[in-house]
C-alpha cells in the first residue's frame, strides 16, 4: 500500500514540476517566472522526494530523500527572493501590465521617513 501512495506522490510531483517548467516558458517577465519556478517546482520536488521516501520504506534512501526535501524547502524560496531583489536592483523592468510594485512602495516609504 505504501508503494502505491509513494508512486502517486511521485506522479503528482512530476506534474507540478512540468507545470512549473511550462510557467518558466509562458510567463512574461523574470518575476513571474521566478514565482512559477519557486512555487510549482518546489512543491513538485518535495512531493517527488516524499514519494521516494514512502516508496523506499525505512532506510538510507528515505532519510536522504527527506534531507533533500528539507534542503529544497529552505533554499529554493530564499534563492528566488535573492534573485528577484538582485534583478530589481539592477533595473530589470516589470511586465507592463504589472499592477503592484511592492519594492517601489517600500522605497518611497523609506525615503519619506528619512526626510
């Protein structure tokens, strides 16, 4: 029974990874692409690793899969945030139909507090 659950999690994880890859190609700017990569691919990879851990049972493979899943959960959002901040700081433009620019709002708030 645990094999079936593991295989289902692996399949769902692969689907999320595919959706994230499609988002990387289809979305219009760096920031939207980072969102697709971070959310979909992180969830897909964690589900895939959880499926491997469940399907493999108790042992070294399951422990390694869980350690890798925790590593992905910590590093992927952190890296995406750093890339987005770096892209914004270097002047990469937002999509022309972007509605909210939180970084610009924060910069205006910091400037008004300094004055």
